[in-house]
C-alpha cells in the first residue's frame, strides 16, 4: 500500500499512510484547515505537508489525538502553527524523548537503520494550545469540535468531531484491521469513553490505524472492548480464571493478556454505573448562562 487520500465527506480528507497502517486527517474550512496527527518522524511529516499543499494553500492548525510518537513526531515539518492537544507541552516532551529512544532501538533491532536515524534526529514539537473538556474551533464556515476523551487508550486521548459532515476522527480509540492496544491503556474506562463519544451517531468514524468505517463498525468494536472489560473484572473478582479469559475473549490471547496485565497494574475495577446516570449526548463545547434577577412572593396565592 502506498500513501493515498480518501475523501470521506466534502472537504474532509483521510490520508492513509503505509508506515504502521496509520490514518491521519485533514479538515478544510474557508479560512484555514485542521491537520489531525502528523506521522512518525520529520520526513514523514514533510511528505504529509507536501500532500496537504496539493489539496489546499490555506494556513493550518494541528490536532494531536494523543501522545504516542506516531501521531505527532512529524510536526517539525509544518513550521509554526497552533497545536491542540490534551496534556501540556512538558508532558509531551518528556514522553516523546523516551519514545524516540525506544523507537530508534526497535528499528535497529528490525534492521531498519535509516528509519532509526530519521526518528533519532526528529525535533519534537509539543502542543501549545491545551484542550480541557471540549473546544469549538472555527475554521471559517465550518466548526470542528476538539473533545477530550478521558481515560481510554491513553490519558491524553482527544477526538475531532466534524458535525456538519457527520465525521468523527477517533485516533487510536478505535483501530480497523488490528485489535486495540492495551499497553498503557485503561481497560475498564475505555469502552465507556468511546460509547459516550459515539452517542451523536457519526456517519463516518476514522480510526487511528486502518480504513475509515461507519458507526455500526465502531459500535461493534466498542461492544467487544466492553466484553474485555467485563472479563477483566470477572478475573479480578475470581469468577473467571485467566485461562478462561485468554481462551474466550473477542480479540485473542495476546491482546487479552495485555488487558489483564494492565488491569493488575491499575486500581480495582470501578463499580458499575447505573444506566440512568449516564449522559445520553455529549455536552456542547461552550455553554452560556443567562442570569436573571427575580423575586418570588410566597405569601401570594
């Protein structure tokens, strides 16, 4: 597979990258565009920036779906811009420096010396605009919503909603063609977070890796992740053995083992949430309250 564009909605593009089967995004407004993730290193970022310039010459802003290296190491090629993310710049630099060393060593073990050199010399560009909760970003004639996802695939997950096009960029909260990665994840909270983010029923869901899909595909994957969470809780309570969970889960033994190991490293499973207490739709990114001064005379009938 070579890198290629897929238009999933008017002026909403997905770039499918050969490296790591990654999927990045481009949302074009009238005044500027939003780039969603930038690739594995500066050279990959330069190739992405060049491809974007074939689509639009508008100024860009950038959104990081989370802090894993393959989603933001390409940003140096884009120059100065607003960069939106959950988590501050110091956090990104700290985890990025460690990830750069680990990834370079991994490439060298695979015999990919040139890839190791590329990632080693990549300059890290941390975010400079922090997202807490949800932010509506006006691109000119189109508003996208950057929404904090809570604890899920990582502790810095953020999705990008394009309401007028019915598109949700989910980052690594969802993957198409590969099982979820539970290393560093939060198995109990993850399916709840994604179910909440799907509550507006987007028509197109763009995963962090793999081809775009629809709402029903995303819903099915959330169901499987909820089953993994339930099995982890049942192993923790002694209702299931680890061997039973490894043999009868939706994603296979390796993925289930990673989920179980991660749960052991975290706190005990949270108590089940009453269905009526769950919000049915995400809150809007901005709420404005009107305050009225009034008086009630309780002596009048």
